[in-house]
């Protein structure tokens, strides 16, 4: 039999129980024209209902409120009566991918709804660029939706890791192609906005918590002081010099510079090292070291000089 390719993700279709099934995403070809060896009958028009993992507990329970959205409610109704067209199959598969990722990362339902609506506008254009699959469209839609909703804890790196953990093949090259299909640009957030996520992650590190007890009444007191000092440090770093650096990594290094500044003002040892902060927020230790030497060492000296005046 001639080898077939999945229309959704371009992976190989394999024969499973008289059905042509995508070995990557589980899509079932609608017209397989396979002769069943058991019954000697011609099998045609396989519907989405025979797709591997078609019905799952998450879709029924966790999407109950999302189902109030007219689009998602419509596709849930279609799924119960079987989807007929390739476009309907793609949109339902897209909704299923988004729901799995949102479940894994505990993303709010309104973000999932916006991501689904946004992804529908891209599906019809994805064939214009080779290698743009349904999962990569879902990834781009979730990135836009999370940024629009200002969910700082969901980073591009975390989304990539989650998609790959769930078995979806995504790449930066394909993501760049998706960005050509829409006028919606992914604008990087200001460095300062990442501090509300990074500083609590550092302050709740067990080592930092134990050391902070010697100098502060509560972790909140330390978090506030570190936040104010880090903002002051960033004001001494020229915004043009920040260009070309990952804003999340810059915010991490700025927090480290803030702790160095506080330790010198209070004449105490730093509460955390570059290694501890690296483990707390998942930024490479050498990145923190290089950025501190390049951008923040001078800023720390300037701030301390201003405070001495």
C-alpha cells in the first residue's frame, strides 16, 4: 500500500485495526478504502469519532464553562454528530491541542477561548508556508493570548517545553513562519514586568527563606525591598544597551544586582548566589554572570554612589 501523509502534521500514517492513523497526532484519515480482512467489507468515510483519544475526561469536565463560548459549543456539538469536512477536523483538533496544553499549565479558560478564536484565523492560511502544522498554530495562538492577558508565568520557553512533552513537534523556524500569516506581532514585555514573577520565585527558594529570617521579619518585607532596589538598578541601565538581550534574563540579572546592592548597604553577605537564582528561575548561570559584568556592575556602583551623597 502506498505510504500516506497526515494532512494536519505531515507525519506518516500507519495502519491500526483497519484504520489509517497518524503516528504523531492520532488523526484518522476519513477515506481509507481499506478492505477489512475480518469481514471482507470495504471501509470508507472514517469520521473523527474514531480518532485515538477522541473523547477524554478533560474535555467533558474542564471545558464545561468554556463550552459557553458559541464557537467551542458549536464544535463540541459537531464532535458528537461527527465532523464532516477537513476544515472542521482541523479546528476541532486545534481546540483539543489547546485544551491539553491549558490543562497542563493551568491556563485560565478565557485565555484558552481567545487562543482558539485566534487560531481559527490562521488555519486557512497555514498551507501558504511549508512546515506550518496545526500544533505550531496553536502554540503561536497561546503565546499571543497569554501575552494579551499578561500571564507572566507562561513564557515561550515553558510553552515550547510543554508542547514537546505532550508529543507535538514544534520549532522556532516554524513559529517564525506562522508570524508571517498575521499582522499581530509578539512584542516583548518590558523588563520591569517580569520582576513580579521572578522575585517571588527567588524569595521562596528554601535557602533564601532560611537566610532571610536572620535579617527580615517576613519574606514579604524582603520581596518589597528587593523589588524597589531592582527597579532603581534598572533606572541606571540605558534602555538602548538592553537591546538584543532576553528581557526575562535581564530581569533575573537585575534582581541579582538588586540583592548585591542591598547586601552592601546593609553590610551583610548576599542571601543568594548566581547559582541559586539560576535554579530558582531557570536562567543559565553564565548568562547572569555575563549580563552582570556587561550591564549591571556599573549600575550598582552608580546607585551606591548616589546613595552616599
